[in-house]
C-alpha cells in the first residue's frame, strides 16, 4: 500500500462540544486533511511540544521520550495504519541496535511522540481516501500553515446542524454543511459530518 506523508497543521477545539479536540494532519504537498478526535490531555501534550514549551517537570510523553533517548532507542516514524469503526490505529517504528521494532500505540500518543522526536508521520492512501477531507485554499496557504507549526485553536459557530438534524439531510445538504464547517475550521464537527456521509455511501 502507498504511504502518504502527513504533518500536523493545527489543533482544533469545538465550542459546540465540550472538551472536544481534533488534531489536524495535512497531506505534505497536497490539500487533503485528516482530522482525528483526541482528548484534552493529548491535545495539551501535542501543543506543548509544538510550541517548544518547557514544563517544570517532564510530562508523560516527555518522560517516555527521555527514556528512549537514554537507552538508545530512536523513533524513526509513526504510521497510522488502520481505520476501524471510526477509530484510528497507529504504531511507532523504532530502531535499536540496527533492529527495527514496531510498537502499537494510540494515535494521539503516537503523534505526541512524533512531535518530540521530529520524525515523519505517515498513513496509507486508502485511509486518506476514506477519512480525508479536501481543503480548498489559495496556493501557498497550506505551506504557510505548516511552516508556522503553532497550535491553532479557532472559535467555531454553534449554529451548525445537530446530529438529529443531519439524519434528515440529503447528501447534497450534508456536503454543503461540511464545506461550511471546514470554512469555520471546526474540524471536530467536520469529523461527525464526514462519518455520516461515509456511512450513507456504504449503504
């Protein structure tokens, strides 16, 4: 399967859903985005590393990164290798004594580690085709967002349709709603709309 390189372009927080965050991965040299719902703790862990902040005491992911460095284990890449019932599965690909070792991981933890190790992040083309979102933006805007590497927490509208209202929408209306929500950068909401669209395509 073809691997596609990704990079973290934003952290998104939705005010329509309490404590809901998404880490937004962007296709390198492409317009596709892969938003993944994560918890508040994981969002903080990623934001701290993106902003190069130095906590007074090591956070859990910092401790693990220090442990790996101390014992000569190099994190070479992170691969998001499976999507099952809306859940993404990831693995850490490590090198120790010239031996490649794969370690299963929650995707949010894997991304927090990837930022600390400055390693590459990949997924497979089939996953990006199923769960990716196309982001229409001017040429160069994606690169600007990638270069900043800052955690963006945009404010989103709470006037988007509820889950119950989405059930009564046709596919055209859902796609229009998806574009509206993407313009607002409410990726958490976009994930739910995307999943509703994908579930109907399977029927």
